[in-house]
């Protein structure tokens, strides 16, 4: 079970001050900036979610996740689903691409996977199991269908902040929300997966060697694995490898950056190895695939 972190990307946790009330309307605008400072100081009420991904199949159509409140305040939790999958940004960062209204061209399970319960209150130190039930439409074609479970948590009692000014006392009530988003995949029929890697794209700058790894999923299900990249010198020396846990739903081109100080001059080689060996993934639902490698030369002047 991993500890939640706060990120701006929609693929993980989102911190928001989403409700403010002031007894002096003309002071509300001035208090907005202060409200975010107070929110940051107090911290957000995060709920731990395990596992990080759930696979449902046509035979059982059910699954579960466990929620845990590690904080010292009661937390109000709301669960919902959406359709999204990892993509690469133009600069190579991996983020979650969300489609608000997926159509028939998307392998979406968001409309037929339901969490129970949808709302609950977790007391400090309390655990709660949430059941997931798939109700696919009749005649659903064989394949893998994707959804994301959104676990939104906020303090059951809004925090307050007092501010005394010449105009009088102002009290602001606000609620901090943390969203944890995990993958939920529904499978029907016989599935297989795999990945191909095109020639790595290499850019040499004054201080870095930047590698982009174009990856394309094959088969009928998402490829879940790890991508390892290292540099190999003309004398056989190597720069320490970097490894990224990778989920390729359609295409992906993650970015790896190596410091020039780690590599001498000459013609080096970029070596990429992608393997579906992931011990952190539930093995009973794991789809294995043949490991693949790719190489590209790089001249370091």
C-alpha cells in the first residue's frame, strides 16, 4: 500500500480548496490567497487505497478495494468512475488523459462499473472495503474495457480560519479534497498483450542525454510492465540504468534524462529493455508478454 502524494496531474491526487464562506462579502477576494496558504499549512486529508489497480472479468464481474484513514480526523469519502488512460505529453511526461463523454470508439467501462457504497465516512484509523460490480451491456464484444475509480476524500467537518481586521472579524470555512485515482479494467474473452518499441529518439544537450522511447501496445489488452534504459560506452562501461513502471494502453513515449557528467566522449549506445515482469501487480490477473529491446547510437562530443 503506497502513501498518497499530491500532484497537479489528473492521473493521481488533486488538492483543491473548494468551498469558502465569508461574513464580509467585500473581504472575500482578499482572503482567497490567504485561504490557500492556510490549506497548505494544515495539509490534506488523504485516504490510502489498495490495491493500485483492479481487474474484473466476465465470470465473476466483482472486485474490491480497501480504504484506510491514517489521519486524526474523520473523512467524508465519495467514489465515482471515469474513463481515462496514460498518455505522454509533448515533453515526455506521463499523465492521465480523461475523456468526459467516451463514445463507442473508446473501450470504456466507466458506465457499467459501479462502486458500493458510493459515499461513506471513515473515522481515524478505520478501514472500509468497497465492492466493485460490473454490469456490462448485453452483446459486449470480447476485449478489455477501461475505467478509473476516483476516491475523493475531504474532512467530514470543514476546517475554519479566523482573521481579525479593522472591518471586523471574518471567519472562512473551507474543505480540502484529495482525489486518488486507480485503474479498473474489465475483461471478457481470451486476451493477449504485448508491446513494440520503435528506435529510441536521442537528444544531446550541453549537460544531458535525453531519450524518448516510442512504445506501441499490441494485442487486445493494456501492457503493464517496466521500461529500463541505460547508456553503454565504447569500452563497455555503462551509465546507471533508469527504470520506469509503465502502462501502455495505446501508445506512449516516456522520457529519460541522463547527466553528461556520467558519460565520457565517444560513440555510446542507448539500450532499452521492456519487460512485463512486475511483482507489484496482482499476479492472478497478470497478462505476461515477451520482453523486447531496442538500441540507438549516440555521439557524445
